[in-house]
C-alpha cells in the first residue's frame, strides 16, 4: 500500500485543501481502467465523463492511446531533438529514461540523487536549442546541497551516437541553486524561449497561502519566472543576465526575474507565436492560466486568479495581471498546463492550447487570444472539453511532429492523444 499513500501526499500538498482532494483521488482510483486496456476512448461511457460545467461545453472527441508504461511517478515528457521517435521521461525519484516509440525499447540515461518528499524530485527537462551540435540539456530537481534543501538547475551532456542502449549522460555544471523553505511548490518546468534564453518558473516556496510573501517579493527568486542566458556566463555566475530583463539595472530586485506574483507554475510552454503560456496551481479556490510577459506581476498572494486572496476583500487590482483562463475547485484542484496542438491526427484540436487537471482528470482545449490581441479572459465558448478521464494528469509532452502526450502519475502510463475511435458493432 506504499504507492497510494505517496500519491495522496503529492496531491494534498499541491493545493493544501486536503479532505476534498483526497476524496477525489480515491474516487479516481476506483474508476481506473484495467491494465490490460491499451487505449481509452471518448465513446466509452465507463471511463469518460462530461459532468459539471463540462456538460454545457463544446466537445472535441479524442481517444488516448497507450504508448509506454511502467514509469514510476512520471513528471515530464520531452522528445530527443534529433530523434523524433525517442521519448524522454523523467521520474520523480530521479531517473531520466528514454523510450523508443518505434520498437518499444527503453533505458536509463541518468539517475540523480534527489529529495522526494511531497512535490520534490526530478521535475523538469529542457534540451538546449542547439542540442544537435552541443548535446547539452538542463534538469530541474529538488536536492540537498551543502546541507540545504532546494531547487537545483544543472547542465548535462548526452554522448552522441545512434544506439542509446548503455549511454549515460554526464553532469557538466550546476547552473543555479535556490533554497526552498518547504517541500511543496517547487514548480518544475524548464523551457527555452524562441529567444534562446532559459525560463525557470519557481513557486512561492510552499506551505499554504505564501506565509513568507515570496510571490510579491522581488528581492527573492521564489514566486517568479526567471530568464537567464546559459550561453554567456558573466559576473562570476555560470549564466548571464539578458540585457532586456526588467530589473537588469536594479540594485534591489533580483536581475534574473522576468515576471513575478506566481504561486506554483508547475507547467508552462511557448506557443507557436512565441508567447509564454503558464498554468499556475491555485490555493483553495481558483486554478489559472496566464500569458506571462516581461516585468508583469501575476498577483499572488494578493490575488488568487482574478479574486482577492489577501486581503480577502477590496484587495488592490492596479498593476496586477488577471489570468486569461481560470476555473474553480468544483472543476479541478490542481492545474497542469500543456501545449498548443500542432499535429495532424485531430483537426479540431489544431491550434488550440491543451491543458488538464491533476486531481479530477479533466482535459480542456482553449482558443488562445490571437496574435496582437490584448490579453483578456477567454469566453466560455472558447474553451472546449475533452472529458474527465480516470487519470492523474501530471504532465503533457509535445512530439517533434506536434502530437501531444500525457502522463498518468498514478499508473506510470504515457498516452498519446489521438482522434476518437469510431465505435463498430
Ligand atoms: Ca495569478
């Protein structure tokens, strides 16, 4: 019974409103499909539900095809930039694994000694934009370093060659370490922007309600989206500060900060227009998605979504960015951001941003604001439901061909999102 207990801890600390969440997780456990099943279909009423607000939303019909299994607590899915069929999966407990979608072979690229309490672990991976020539990649993990627990961003090199079996990556540098006061809200994603710079989202340091006020404190790296240049180290650090970062001239605020006021930006990605779309996990009431831009304040912990948090009434609004999408805890309790779909399998999904909820297993797709359009709250008809699945949707992955994948934290299965299966009698 070890595994369910770990899951409950992970779920509960993502949002700190425990009883309701635990119950939801247990209900899901009962609904889980048998392991002999290798796909879940939109048309199968036993596994897929459209309830609550989803009952009134427009639907996009999809099925989930199992492409890999037997991962232990997967946390990230990426694809090897020069090998479209090689999927890379991180496991919370510290392993980075490869899996061939061509022949089902797999192996371990590295194992990192990480902390694994609550939301700690090996959490995010980004390949360098020039990976093909320099073979560099970056990991986001929670580790103990010099006696202190915190987030560590490290640089690695993967040896070249066709055959991945037996290949082991080597760590080349520690890029950044940030001490974490609590085990939750480490965020975890890493992503390079179209500008070639590395974006590192950091949560507020954890516990609940942001007890130290990190979200609004620009003198700390916590509760912020950082932007650094790993190719041009400067000032005695293994990275440089881009000249157009908002606080580059500031003596007071941290120069790594690109935007702040974030609670726990667990997953974020760049859309095809180069906009940074970040899903920020909420406290007790609201889950949210924002377009994150230079020098903007996304409100936490003054506001949760577009609502007052502290103070609970008549909170300031000026200078605080509202999300473009938010949903309440009757729909889900821990948002998992995804990617804009640009694959060929599901025409209705093309160009839409896919996201989901870890606790309730709901999947949605949104029509993001058009290029150049001011940020605004999306209207109801711009959000589609893909149903509520019996899964703990912990992360998404995007193939080099634009197809999307998701990982089920509980079962360790990886699914590809495909067109709906047509029922035949
Ligand atoms: Ca916010």
